[in-house]
């Protein structure tokens, strides 16, 4: 007896009209037609069933704090960091947990069931670390949260940060973070990359660094990150997040850099919504877009994920946990408008970040976790175009969120009575 049978599903890899059988929280079979009794059946009716959305880069300790204690007037990264510094002493564990849990509700409703979140470790109280570890335990039944120990004010620049970072790892934080472009000097930035990579290698942990989140074309810490990833044998376990300076770099230098990133097995994360709003703020016209070189990295074989980064916080005033909105912006900024390009943007919020996070049993195949999302769209391109409604979000074979289909009722002479925005 199956627990759940999903029929007539389209899959992101192009397979159409297949059935998905689920028992004991796992997918047991994917085939054109599955017969057999099931406690429940969902007819996908030719719409897309995808593994859940995954956010490779987020800041859950700051989320939903927009306006506290004031709004970022300049819209720059640096005012955001200063504003976060004003807010930090006022944070309470309870308020932080409540905001994070609210965001996780939004995420689940949008089919976003795995998030890698950075957590600032520069406050010696480690209040945010303990709060997010609590949140991680509380949401574990429905959402996978992976924490990165993030020295927001600089691992070397902020006194005690390295020690706080070690303490955060001891408490159970999963990944080593960094912010080399915010250290006092280029040399300190490079030294922080080395120390943090060595710390991660010692402990067998992954690395995910904010790296070169600047318009300065000479910010080249990604080169150092790739060097140490290669030297320490950490291929596939190191991620460079943002990499926005690559947007402004000299093309000749990039022609050397991208193969080095690929050779070192370093992953890249672009954060399109925040990159397009924060970067280029010192430009008049033309204004740089500031997003890293996504198509070129992909062409070289570098895995590139898109992250949300921020939702309603000191850096970004908008957002709702919708990774299709992130993919939509990424597609536009990177001009990835070919069919293959648009599908790669869908992968950048699903399979690619799942591999970066090392999620176990992710996908739609026999043996995988029964975590899937039914979208009101027929394929990944339509899903991005419509930022499609998540009709059903399923975790371990159980429906945990539903949203009514987006259909407009029309009253027009001589026209059909409704539209779902599809031809
Ligand atoms: Fe970030």
C-alpha cells in the first residue's frame, strides 16, 4: 500500500506524464503509469512536479527586521553593515527566533525546503548563533537549515572574531564563512581566507565565503579561495558567494581566473536581487549591474546557484522567500534567455544548490526523500515566467502547504471567462 501516488506529472528534466509512488517518506518508483492502492492520490494533470527549492545563501538572523532601528538610506552594502551594527545590541533571542520562524513559514509556503543561512558570530554573546540553532531544531521536521559561521565585521578586523567563530562551530554550526573584502587590507583578506580554509579542512567542514562583494575590479580574493581549496584538497566543498567584483574585472584576468575556479572545484553563488540593487551605487551612467559572470562560469563547468541573500532586512526591503523570483531576476540580469539558459536558472534554485549543501536523497527518483512541489506550470521555463503558484508542497510524503491556483475570472464580451496566463 502506497502512502501517496502522484499521477500525470511533468518533471524538470523533460519527462512528461509520469507517476510518482511514495511510501514511508521516500519515493519508491517513478514510471509512466503506476497502479496500486494508495492512501492518497494527487493528479498533477500535466503540471510540473519538482524537487523543492533550495536557497544557497541567506541571512536568517537579520530577516524581517526591515526598519529596525531605521531604514538604509543610501542602499549600499556598507550602510547595511553599519545599520546591522546598530541593530545587533538590541537583538533578543526571542524576537530573532520568532522572525526566523515566520520566514520559515513563508519559505515552506513557497516550496523552499532547504536554506543555507549565514549567522553573524561577531557578537561574543553568540546570541544569534544560539537562536538559529534553536530554529534549526524547531523546523527540522519540515525544513533543512544549514548554518554558516559568518564573521560579518571581519574575521581579523573584528577583535575576537576567530575565537567566536571556533566557539560557534563547537556549538554545532555547520560551515565556515568569511568576508575577505571587508578585512582592513588586501593582505589581511588573503590571510583570512587561508586561516578559515585551514580551520574548515582541520574540522572536515565546508567553506562558504562572502567573497569580493564589491565593485572594485582589483578585489581578487576568489583567486586566493580557489588556491587554498585546491591546496587543501577541498574540491566541491568550497563556495564563493557573491563574487561581484568579477563583473568589473579585466577580461584578460578573468580568462585566467575562471579556469582556476573550475580546476579547484569551487562553487559560485550569485544573489541577483541584492546584487542588482546594491552594486553599482557609486556609478553615474552607465551603471554596472554587479552580478558575477554566471553564463561564463557555467560554461567553464563551475556550479552556479542563485541565492535570495536577504528578505526585508538592512540590505533589502523586499522579498517573500520565492526562489522563482530570484531565478527570474537572475535570468534577466545574466541575459540567460535561451531555452537552455532559462532551464539553467531553474537548476540554480533547485539541483545545483542541493549539491552545494550536500543534501541527502534530493531529487525525483526511487530512493529519494519524498520531498516535492507541485507547481501551476507545465515546465521550468513557465514556472519562472509566472513565478508559478505552489499548488502543493510535500515533505516526506505529506502535504505541508497548499495554495489555490492563480486564475483570474473575466467578464468580457465575447471572451472566455477566465485566464491562468498561459497560451
Ligand atoms: Fe550574504
